[in-house]
């Protein structure tokens, strides 16, 4: 019984490690593409990424632009597998939020992968 618990724990750990690797790889790619837009105008953001999926006006006078994308493909990053390698295909959601200041410039961003 102890051996079975160890095997189950190992398999769950490997599964979680693979997922974290994927999220980290996609988040890094999203951050790199968003970072180049800091300090640029909202028009430059619009030209680069198109219209946002959602917008909100903040009480500070800033605007929040949200971009959402659903993607499918082979798992990014690294993962551990037992036996031969079989590519793992999955679907994930990428979210990028940009804060546009009252002066019309991109101030900051946040990214998330679900």
C-alpha cells in the first residue's frame, strides 16, 4: 500500500511540474511581447495587438485594456514522462492586461495563463 501511495504521489508531482513548465514558458513569451509596449502610445498598442477584448475605466483616470486568446497545441516548456515521448496536446487561455495612463501611454501590464 505504501508503494502505491508513493507511485501516485510521483505521478501527481510529475503532472504538476509539467503544467508549471508550460505556464511559465507561455507567461514569459507573453511578458516579452508586452514589455516592448511599455511607454508606447495606446495607438501603438492598438496597431500591434488590434482592438482589446474588453476595456474598463479605472477611478484613477487610467484605462485597462484586456486581451484574451484561447490557444491549442503541444505543451510548452518541459515535462517529465515515463517511457517513450508522446507530445501532449492541450488548450489554454492567455490573458494580457495593459494599463493606459491619462496621457495615453502604456504604463504597465500583467499576464496570466489558465
